[in-house]
C-alpha cells in the first residue's frame, strides 16, 4: 500500500496462459462432444465418422483461404457443406439401417469415416494443411497482466455462446422439447403429430455441423490432416464417456474439465503425459461411476 492506494501485482503469466489455453481447448472439446452426445442420445447411433466431419470442417476452411475467399466464409462454408453431408448420410445410409441394430449402424459409420479420410487424401494429399490466424483476430490483448492471443479469446467467447444457445434450444424451443420428449417415448411423440424421422435428420446434421464448426475454428491453431479425424474422435469419445453417455450437461462439464487438465499437465508436467492423463481420468471415472459423471440408465437424461 503506497499513498493510500492498493497495488495488486499481476497474476503470473505462467499461470494465466495455461488456464486460458485449457479453457479454449475445453470449449472446443465440448462443441465436438456435444454433437456426438446428441446423436447417440437421440438416434442411439455411435457416430464413428464424427471425427471425419470435424476434419472436413478444417479442410473446407483451408480450401476457402487457399482460393482467396477468406477465413470467415470458409467457416460458414464448413457448416453448410457438412450439414448437407450429414443430411445425406442420415437419409441414405442410416435411415435404412434403423431396423437392423447397432452393429450394422456401427459398420456403416466406420465405412463413412474411411470414405471421408480417403476422399481428403485424394483431394488434398497426405500432407497436413494449415491457415494463418484471421487478420481481424490477430495480435494479443492484456488479460490479468498477461499478453494473450486475441483469437483464443474469440474461440472461448464463440464456443460458450454456441454451448448456451444449444442448451436454450433444447430447453425452450418446440423442436427441442420434441427431441427431449422423444428421448423418453418416441411413440408418444409421434402420437402428437411430430415427424420423428425428420427430427432424426435434423439432429444428425446439426451434430456433425457443430463438429465441423469446431474443426474450422481450430485449423489456425492445430492445422488439419488425414489423421486428424481419428485422433479427435478418440478424445471426443473420452469426453462423452466421462460425462455420461447421452448427457448434454456431462459433455459440457467433462469437455471443460478435460481440456483444462490436458493443458495444465502439458504445461507443468510434460507434453507427452497430457493424453495419458486424460485416459487415466477416464479409467478412474469408470471405476467410481461406470455410467460417467452424469450418466443415467436411460439413453439420455431429461
């Protein structure tokens, strides 16, 4: 205290930066995992192609920037292109399989993942691609005495807005209420005149479009390559299982928590241990709570 004024020392940047990095990565994990959660919760389909749709989002952004259209049109294009592919996938591949059980659906989605991976190799080659951080969001800002990249702060803000918007949609909109009602009793939902097959398509397309959105946003930071889909799929499944299969709240809590753990371990312990630590968290959660943090006996909680 000097001259009646209180001087507060800035927080150590070595502490602030990993926390913000963990939050930005955690928010992106939530976006990826919540689409996987909604598809499993409503359609009861384990979408093994989910990582491929994430990867496609990155490639569409790269193609847009490479063609001179820019980053933001690429993000919008990623959402539109993957949503259309999601509609086609559900209507052409999944719809005929609903009467044949989960094994058939699993094989279909594994096949879709392989087709996506093969297609990107055929079009863009085996080398990874990347784009520069958009000029609009380049540079750093001061956060608690630490210079931090503006783009990562934008990711946090945009991600949190999307997470909140999806929650509000599920809780307040008519379609959201139909989705939640259908999770409990699809026949009852049909009895009130709801078009369940159309909602199936909507949920699948929306889920993969959100994953593509996350993939597009992460491309300036992590790039994209043919192996991206498989690696992100594993991480997304860990988030979903830790949070509880079919639990939207679980995906949010697990995604944010595992993102923070991943970055903090990488920063303060070892970069090579971060992935192992996440798997360790998965094992511990499954031992203590086999259904995950918020998992219930039904497919998806109310």
